[in-house]
């Protein structure tokens, strides 16, 4: 298990991005450290060259002011016990004989009269002979005398090596810390991803109640968990609704189908009679239409709740839609002796699916016409409220008890008072589904509150 986990870790995008980041950061640090090193070396070289130049100018001035003997005395002082051990001097006469200095012979590489040269000088360090690099400058003096002034670069070379070692360890520490940080970060991300994967698999196996745990940090994983949990809740709600619809459909259609079958059997058993057979066919047709209407309502509810119509939302005028629906139900209202009035005000256009919205308004008017007694009144009003379009349908019927207002929005729910009226209990459920699809708020209330 550990090897598999480690293999997954190194295959994660987070680890790969971390390695890429570490590589880029390492290259940047390497360039920076290289700049620091070369800058340090250049500064030390400039300081050494400036020191040598200053000593040569000083000795040249001594030669001019005090003559050859005065310059020899100065060189003897500087190469003596109290002098700087890193300083190198050599003064030659016209016959190349040494007059003063701590260098045994003139270096063969110094052939010019005034030039920079490098030479190796063997010195004893802790009972060992070690080659020291010397940086020197030659100068031709009047009278064919030659002067060499140099500096032992051994200590500066040690400093350069120390700088290189320090920079190397700094680079190594940077790479190690970057990789360790990448592994730590990848493990955290992998753990979060595995949590999402584990929950998804449990849901795929049928446990729709599972949810992804959020870390509480509010990061992108928490936001992803919130989105996925909302999706899982929607899936669970849709699946529960489908199971409820299936169970309710089987329960509510069993009666009509049983009566339909019984009516057909009775017609087949009885002797042929054109009038009776016609009545049986009409009754059979009515019950078949009711079953088809139930199926059609369920299909529209499924389309609204699945969000399939969300891509068909187009700008429309809710007032025009309400007027069209009211005109359609005016004849039914007149036949029942109910007054149907429509009031529309200027309201903003909305994004909606016209067919589903028209069906929802029609369901509201159908309920109002069914439950409003003769001589009653139905009002349809469209107005603007808080920058939104508001549709209100009121009637003078008995209304819905406050305790049942949430329940009547569920599928196949019919109150006792409405059992005698035709219908399957899907009208308000479809209205609620269409409202959710459009992000609208559906409210049921009392038309004549106390």
C-alpha cells in the first residue's frame, strides 16, 4: 500500500508542478548565487589590484625623493619581521641582480616593462610546502632598474573557496527544502483528492447520502466540495423524486387502469349494444386521457427539475404570457359563473422558458377556476417589485390551510377537499418545479387574511 501511495504521489500534478517550480527556482537561485560569487571575486581582485598599484606608486615616489637607497630601505622594512607576509617585492639592478625583496628570482613570464603577471610561490604551511598564487605588477625605473610588487592570493583563494562552499550548500538546502515542501504539499492535496474520490465511489455504489468533508479553510478545495455537495444533493433529490414519482404513479394509476380494464371486460362480457358500447368507449377514452395527462405532467416536472430547459431561456414579457393564459381560461370561468380579471403593469422582461411558464400559469388558473365557487372572482396581476417581475393569482375560493401549503407543492398530494375534483395532484408540483428552474420564489398565502 505504501509503495502504491508513493507512486500516486509522484504522479500527481501538484508534485510535478512543485518539481518544475523547484527547478525554475533553483535556476534562479543558481544565477543569483553565481552573480554574488563573481561580484565578490571581482571586488577582491579590484581591491588587490588597487593595493598593488598604490604600493608601486608609493615606491616610485620614494625612488624619486630618496633615490635607490631610500627605496631599498622601504622594501627591507616591508619584507622584514614587521611587514605584511602577503606582500611580495623584488628590485633588480640593470644586470638583473636582486637588490631587495623577498622573491628569489624574476619570474620568466614577466617580460614586459610594465605589466600584470601571475606566478606560483611555494611556501611552508604546517610543515608542508603549498603553492601560493601571487598577483604582481612590474615597473621599469630610471637607470634600467626593475621593480616587481605583488600580493599573495592564497587567503583570498581560501575565501573564494569558502564562498563557493557556502553558496553550494545554500543551493543544496534550497533544493532539498523545495522538494520536501513539494512532497508535503502533494500529500495534502492527494489526501483531499482521495477524499473526493472515496466519496464519489460511495455515491456511485448507491449511497447518495455521502458528502465531501470540507477542511474549513475556505480554499479552492472547500469551494469545490461545496459545489460537488450541492450537485450530490440535487442528484439525491432527483433520485428521491423519481422514486416517489414511480411509487406514486404506480399507486395513482393502479385505480384508473383497474377501472379501465374492468370497464373493458364488462363491455366484452355483456351482449353487444351500440349505445352501451359507445358509452363504454367514451368512459375508456376519458380514463385513458387522465392517465396520459398524468404522464404528461410528470414529464414536464422532470424536464423542469432536471434543468434541461435552462439552456432554452429567452427574454419574454410575463404580462403578455399572463394575458394569454387568462384569455384561455375566461370561457371556463364564465361557464362556472366566476369573474376573471387581469391587471398588468410595466414590469421588467425576464429570462424564461415560455412553454413551461405558460403551463405553470395555466395550472394556477386551473386550480383557481376549480376551487372558486359560483359568483366568485379571480384576479391575475403582473407588476414590478424590487427590480423583478411579480405574478400574483388570487381567488375567492376556500384557500389552502397554512399547515398544508408546503405539502401541496409535492407530487401527487391532494387535500381531502379536492378529492372530488378531477386531477392527479401534480399541478402545483409543476408550478414549484418551474419556479425553481427560473430561480423564482413561489409563495402560497391567504387572499383574505384576518
